[in-house]
C-alpha cells in the first residue's frame, strides 16, 4: 500500500491517517513499523497485539485486543473511509469494528482465490463487509460481481505491490551480496514458506523438511530464508529453519524481515524462489523470476508461466528443483498483464474522486 499512501499523503484534497498493528510492531518480526516511518509516513495509531505465541487460542485473543484498540482509535480519528488490503486475520476485527461504526471500507485484492488456507473465508468476509472494491485482476472483479457486489462499486486497479518495481531504486546483486553477506559467485535461492492453515502443523513441518532435504543436495548455492508469517505454526517453522541455518552457517541464511526493498531486489537476482508466498504468484511473474510453488496454500490462484506447481511430497519437490536446475531459462517468463501494470496509486485516487462525487 506504500504508493497509494504516498499519493494520498501528497494530495491536498486528502488527509492520510495511518493505523499500524500486527507483526509491524513485533520485535520478533523485525519491527517493520520503523520502515514505515523511515519512508516518510507519520503513524497516527499503533494497536498492540500479543503475537508472542502463535497458537489458535492466542491468535483469537490477539484479534480481540485488536478490536478493542482499533475501535477506540476510529472513535478518535473519525475517518471518512478505511482502506485495507488482502486477507490477513487481523483485518477481521479491524473491518468488523469499522462496519458497526458506519465507516465505509475500501478493500484491495478482494475476489482472489486461495483454497489451501483460511484466507479465502477471511477475504470473502472482508469483501462482504466492504462498500468499495479494488481488485487486482479481471477474474477477481468477476468473482466479486458473482458474490452480489454492485458493479458500480468495483474498480479494477491491479495489484498494488507491482508499483514497487517501477518506483523503488532496487539494489544490485553486488550491493545485496555485501548487505546480506552472501557469496556473489554462487547462485542464490530464496525460500519463503508460510503455514498451510488447512493442514496439520506436522504436515507443514514435513514440507519444510522435504524442501531442505532436496536443497541440501545443491551444495554450491546460498539459501536465503525469510520468516514464516504470524499464522498458527509459523514460529515452529521458523525454529526448524533456524536449526538448518545453525547446521550450515555461511550457506543457509535466515532473516526475520528483509524489508521491502531488499526482498524485491532479491527477486530480480536469484536463481529461483521456492515456497508458497503470494509474492511468488504476483510479484515474481512481473519480473520473470522462476518459482517453485509448494503445496496448496495458493491453490486456485492464476499461475503464470514462470511457476512450477508441486505437491508437498519430497519426490515432487525433487522433480521441480531438477527441472529448474537443468532448464531454468524456460521459466524466466514475464507476465505484465494479468496482475496489472504497476500504476495502482494513480487509478486509486481517480476512483476515490468518483466515490466522493457520489456523496
């Protein structure tokens, strides 16, 4: 949402109010609220959530904390409209509070489909609570229509994250090697794996083990791992990856949060990406980064030609890795159409003007 926020901030017709919560405030996840401030934004409110233990009970309790905190801030800030993106569970208490307080909601990236996680139910619930909709592609816009959303309230703008590739001055490979202490002579593999919330924790951990069992055979690479998100089991996945890192220091690297600029710069300079992050589905195709998408977390989403879809099994992961090792160039396909052209902030402000004119 950075460039949408930026466009609002520097438009004299608007006042940007920013509420920050979830893992942005967590030391364990890198306290990324500091990056928000560094990028020139003033945070109007911080809503603390206790995400120290990522089990289902504590996550549900943290959502309650969020509802209490955000409702107080809404009462104080009195926003005319609330802009939210995606399908994180934190959005349920945020949007629920806005709904009962009669604050119109504009939802970005609604209408997507991910069958392998509870994200689908959360995303659809947020869509039904929202008045205005800014989907990232035509298929998602059609799904919103099928859900009964009025066509006049749907504005297809594209995926907001792609604007970063147009506006950020990304790091070179030399700069990344120095910054992250990587071996520039070796190929780099980026691993981002989040819990599949519809399978057991044991199955999730076994998937991570299967990925490493195969990547371990590629001795002459650097494996760059990022933390799993704050879903149930994410901390256990992080602990498991850290065991591999301690076993092979100098070859396996683990970061709580790389930051937006470093992460996107890596996508432009890696051998391939593996895991199940949405960045492999949306951002990676925009620059032609080869991706192995593991498991069903992203099931149902459009897969560009740069992506190899595989199951969680060791044998299937092995086949996918071998395919890229011996035929990587085939999967360096760019897709600059399906998820938009990276001009989301300009379109968003144009459509917000349409919304105000109706009032």
